[in-house]
């Protein structure tokens, strides 16, 4: 393209209307940003700003929309019926990509023809290309479309559920009271060359909480279910609801109701599997707690989960907790004085320490405030003294951690005097 660069290119030399139009025309022809900016004689940063738009323009200027996605896609005749604004690439678009790649067209040119971002086309080719027996890669549209559909299928089976070896490893170490953070580090150290055995601690936490998420999803889907199905499941417990939904026999997927029944049946079976696994793990944890520290289950409001969390944090050697104050600081329950000069003798909650242990003690306090009569009387008395609920909870957490310390403190060793 022949373009005459103007002579006055200093700041304030006039609006670049002609340059902007020529720049967009070059971009439509498949030129790169750098080459188009060089031909029309503008700065590379100006070209990028024209192409991507101003997200935060200077003061007094209006935002400029990007060049992509602002209007109807300039699709070729064979792709005119494809939805250019769809989130996912269609099979027709993938066929067009494969044809243009065989014709040695650039990624930017293909993106302009489909009305897509160049990064979308580049990512599609990189993710869904197929390795060839003689070496190298080839983009095959039907194989790429099937691969993308399988990757997008919902609900997905998690990485832990797909790998029995990984699932058994995590379950065995959870029984041994390892934290998810420790498990993910050991997996990377023990299997450095096997990425399928690498997970993050967030993935392990999600696997533990998937049972609750499955039940919430089922109840949310029942809101939009037909009236007969809602009447059948009304008032059922979680176990009865999962058993009823798992027994559904959906017909062929001819109507939205059939799809809903199929989804509910799949979620119910998944919830039953997770419920069985969670019950087994809870029973194992309860046996370990009864064997290690049965005295932790005697106080009101401390259950198996809370006692297990306490034992995990304290460890097998309680002597390392030197004092009651050290345990309170470890749990993030030690009071912190407010630093304002206008507040004398007031304290606030400590936001440090072990958050899981702090949450376990908080649950114990909430249970006692609701069902424990001495705690209810204490709350009423402190409220009458002008304490806020937040301050009362802080005091109660300190009382609970003091009680826990005396329960896990090792018994004093008796030294027999020599006769």
C-alpha cells in the first residue's frame, strides 16, 4: 500500500484521520501492528491504542472502542451463517481456520475474516492441533472441534476423581492428619516428572467440599423443575432427596424436562458417592480422635471436626506449646490492644495465627452462645455492661482456648524420690 506520510508530525499538528483510516485498512489486510504503524508513519503505541481502544483515556477525552468486536464480523461467504459474536468457536469457523492455514494466511488475517481476536485464533490452533506421526503438528478442524467439546463438557470430573492413584494418596495422607498444603508439596517432590499427580491445596479443599456444592446445585435446579417433581421432593431430607433423584429414569432428551431429570440424576449419584466417602473419612477421624485425645470431646460444643483440627495444629508433641498464651497466639485468639489514644483498655480480635484453628474455636463459641445456658447468661451480663457482640465473642474464644490448653497439656511426670 502506497501511503504518503505527512510532513508535520509534531504534537498538535492536526488530527490523524487519514492515518487512522489507512492504519485500519492495513490491519484488515493482515499487516502486523508494527508494520502498519511504520507504513502510515505513527508511533507503535498509538497504533496499539487505536487497535485495542483506550480503557482509561486522558482527562477530557472519550473512551475509544477497540477495532475488534465493535461491529458485525466481516466473515467470508462460507462463514456468513456462523455466529460471529458467540463465545465459543463453531465447527464452521474451525473449518475456515484450517482452510486458510493451508493457504498460508496469517493468524491476524484469519481473525479479521472471522471477526475474532487474533489471540483467540492463536490459542485455538495451539490448544487443539494434532501431533503427526512423522513429526510436527497439523490443525484438523473436526478433531479440534471434538477436543474442544470434550474439554468444555459439564459437569466435569475433577482431577482427583479421574486419577485413582492420586485420590488414594490424598485420602491416605488426610487420614494421617496431613494438611492439604503438606500433601501438595509432597506430591511434587515424590512425582517430579508426573504432572498428572500435581495438585494445589485449593483442589484438595474443593474435593472435600464438593458434597455440599452438589446438594446446593440440586436444590437450585429443583426451583425450575416441573410442579410434579417439586411436589415429590418437597420436605425430604438430603439423603432421601438424593435417593429419590438418583432413582429417576429420564427418557430421551426430547424436552427440557428430560435434560433436567438427567442432570438431577447425575448430581444425586455424585452426592451419594461423596456422602459415603465423607462418612467413611469422618468415622476414621473420630476413631483417631478417641484414640489420641478423648478428653477433647467432653466439653460442650467441641465435636470431632473441631477436636481433629486442634490436634492437627498442636501436633503429636503438646510440650511445644509452652503456655496458654502461646496457644492463644498460635490460634490468632490473643487480644491485641487498640492503638488509639481515645480508647483506654480496649482490645480487638487478632487477625493473625492459624485460621483453621481460629475457625474451629469460633464454631464452638457460636454453638455455646446458642445452646449452652452458662454461656447465654454470660452473654446477657456482658451485653448489659455495654460490650458489643464482637467483643463478647473475642472473650469467649479466649475462655475456650484456655480450656483446650488444659485438656491437651501433658500430665506432669512424677519423679520418685530415691529411698
